[in-house]
């Protein structure tokens, strides 16, 4: 027979339930007792059984994170801090990757192997949130949500960021502008476009549909969009992109077409990924705190698992700021 929690309890001079609580850092157990139990466990080389913990507490201390676009450089920068924050809160992260939310088998999430779920690439038409809600599985949105009341989400002020870009472009004298936005079934795409359009309209500047392209938040979307936009008469002097990856696609398409950035064309991104600051890009963009976006999602999910949230929903919104670099200039 291996060493059990009962052996640790005898050596520490406490009850077996106290051992279980102490090794979970339960605040109901004094620090002195927790230290005594830890020393006893170390002396006996005792390793708590995760299966036993699950049976006794009905909690797995595991959180699933669903990402459908790991090729996007945005997600590694939010997954790492999410992992670290969950670990600090006593949870293990399980990454679930599929091509779409619809491909995520409900059984994977509802087989009692996880306490909660982070939805990092949700679309507004996904059925998965409703399935999780119906089965009582706590979840939160990260970066994107459904745009409906009652969501539990950690998101960015996308509309505010779009407004910032429009005001900067107008101040620089740009009147012929274009947009390469995200997919229409994402709140990030919709809200950034909405803020941009509203601020342009307030300044008396229009954004015609033939100067707008919508697509996935990926390099190819930007690269393929620019040639058609440049064929417009008059051609745009500035392009606002739905994220930095799309903007880098636009930058490379401009280089291929012999269009000088920023002399002939201003290009602005969104997110301020670390690569945006690389000397090869020096991309003008919109910044928000990528790490805090993830950390507050982790904290919100843990509070929801514990039942410490308003059942009516909670939407945590991070502010944005305009970051001027080398891809913007006054209109000629």
C-alpha cells in the first residue's frame, strides 16, 4: 500500500479532512496547521491524488480554453498569461483547438473533467455558449463575446479604439479612407468598424462600402484586400485594419505594389502585438493590455465557478490608446 492522507494525518496529529483542506490551501485551516501538514507530507513523500480530490470535492481544478485560430499570432500572447493566472489561482489549463466552435463536441466540455471554460474565439452565431449555459457549465468570453446582455466577458473597448483611429486620420487631413475589418460575425470586427464609422461621420467623412473589406483576422485578408482598394477613384490615402496581422498583410501588399508607406498610404492596425513594434514594421496601431485581458478573464471565470458573480452577467472592458509609430502621415 502507498502512503495515504491518513498516514499524513497521523504524523501531523490532525484529522484526514484537515489534511485535504490544508493541502488545498483552504483558508479555513490556519497557516501553522497548513505548514505542519506540508512538512508531514514532505517527510512521507506523499503526493495528493487528483482523482481523490475530484471525488471528494466534485471539482477538477481544470479549465478548458477553446481557441479555433492558433495560427493567429494574437493568441499565444493571451494564452500564456491566461495559463499563468489560472495556475496562480490553483487551476490547470487544458487547451482545446478545433476549426470552429461548432466542431467542439459538447461531450468534451460536459464530461465532468472541467470546472469551467474560456471561449477565446467565439462568434456571434455560435451555439456553444447556449449549450454550456443549458448544462450549467460556467464559462467566460475572452476578447470576443456575443454582444448580448448577460455575457460574462473580458473584452477591449473596440468601439472606442475605432473612434481613436478615425479622429487621428481626420486630424491628419485624410478624407479618402478605407477599412479592412474583421469578419462580420465577430464582435471585435463589428465594434471596431462601428466606432471608426461613427467618428468619421461626426467629422463629415464617409466610408463607402466599396472601400470596405471584411474577412478573417489574418495576414491574407490584408494582403488580398489592398489591390482592389487601390483601384478606387480616388484611391484611399489611409487604411484602418481590424488587427495588426491584417495590417502587416496590407503593408506587404503595398510594398509589392510600389506604394510607399506612409508617404502614399497611411496604415493603422489594432492590438499592438509585440511584433508591431519591430523595426521592420514600426506599425502605428491601437494598444490595449493583452496580459490583463487574459488575467481578468481568468479571475472572472474562477469567481463564476465559485458562484461569486451577478447572475445577470459581467462585462469587463479594457481601455485603448493610440500608438503612433512610422506608418502614418499627413494626407497630401
